[in-house]
C-alpha cells in the first residue's frame, strides 16, 4: 500500500496532468503557458518543475497515461474467449480508438507525432516509439491467443501479421487526427472493413 506521501505526490501529478490536458484543449498546445497550468492545478511553478521539465514532458506523460490505460484494457480483451478473428480485432482496435481522445485532442496527437518525427533522437521520440511497440506487441499477442485457441491457423506467423495489422491501425489513426471532420465511428468502420479479408485469410475456418 503506498505511503501517504507517495499518494499525495501521485495526486498532485494527476492534478497537473489534468490541468495541462484541459488547457491544451482550450487554448492549444503552443499557447498554453506553464504558469497557467500550475495555477489551474493549484501548485506553484516551482512545484511544476519538480515533476516536468517542460510542456513536451507533460505531453509525453499524457500520451503514456493514455497508452497504459488502453494496454490494460487490451489485456482484458485478449483474455476473452473470442470465436472469430474479425470480432476480436474489432474489439481490441475499437478500444484503442475509443480511448484515443480521452486525454488528448487531435491537435495534441498531431503535436506529439510531429515532435516524435522531427526530433528522433530525443527521449520524447524514443518513449513515443516504445509505446507504439508495446501496442504492436499487444496486437501480436491477440493473434497468438487466438492461435492457441485454434481460431487462427497454426502456420500463421503471429508476429508478422500482428505487426502488419498494427501498422495499418497506426497509419489510419494518423489520417484520423489529420482530419478534424472524421469521427471515431467512421475510423473504426474503415479499419474493420480492411481487416475482414485478412481475418478470413488467417482463420482456421477460412
């Protein structure tokens, strides 16, 4: 059980993150000031810097929080006894997409992606890439779980097919955050349509 001091620290960190995401959504990432984030969180600017070096650190922390929660939800989905590949994929990928705007707006995602690409050797970029790899691995784990249950053919390379699916999921998400008019349901429908023929090819009954 965490100590009272650790709990207070965690609560303060959560308040800072919530203040930051609220302000990022309200005024945009570039216009948000650290002083305003600290005030909204009820902490001093000095305290803010005890937790984060800059806004980029805070944005990365928000991305991490988003991914950690979706990975935990994904593990629950993988543990279910699905009987069809397409349905299992729809549920897992749907969870990724449904949760994607919980903490981050499309503008925030674009900023995070831009920072990751423009500065590939920075800690921000490396953490972002590591989170993508964990999500990709989870899709591979789904295929392995389905293969173990006899739903996916034994000759299928689950790592290769999982990486292929995730790469498409990721690319479609990039297109989604670039288009302010596209909604989550439209995104999910497009990706489900793309995954159906692939699911048929790898299925034991396909």
